[in-house]
């Protein structure tokens, strides 16, 4: 199994910028346009795991929905500009992973 969600964002406390989200933006640079696509790492992992027949668990969308619905965005990134998850964020991911593993029979004796 591969778990995909990088505990990182380019702007703490703004869920649009979580690696794996659907945010993209085109910048004009001296060398031409550059597209920042936050979903690109997730899409690459989906394609790789599918090609190799590896189970993929991607909690990105459910993680974002949960922290927004429960008003936990600030608790997940309590120290901007530190863009890594706090213990709260890691616990949410751990809970989601446990639920996924349990639902798919990974804990059967």
C-alpha cells in the first residue's frame, strides 16, 4: 500500500495550497510561463501505483474536508510559516488510515 499526502503546504493555514489539492496557477517568468500545479505529485503517484498494481490510499480530499468542517485548519498548522502538520494533523491522517485499513480488511486475524 502507498499512502499519499505530503504533510506540507506552501501557505500554512490555507487548504488550497496543500500538496495534492486541485490548486494551480500560472506565473509569468522571464523564461516564460510556469504553472504551479499542487495536484501534480498526487496525479503522478496515482499513475505509478496503477501501472504497478499497488494499492493507493489518497486521503487528500477527505483530510481537507475534515479539517475545514471541524475548524481544525489553524490547529493543523499552528506555527506559520512552518508548513508541516502539527500532531493534530498527523493524528487525523492516522485515524483516516486506520479507518481505511479496517474497512478493507487489513486487520482480519
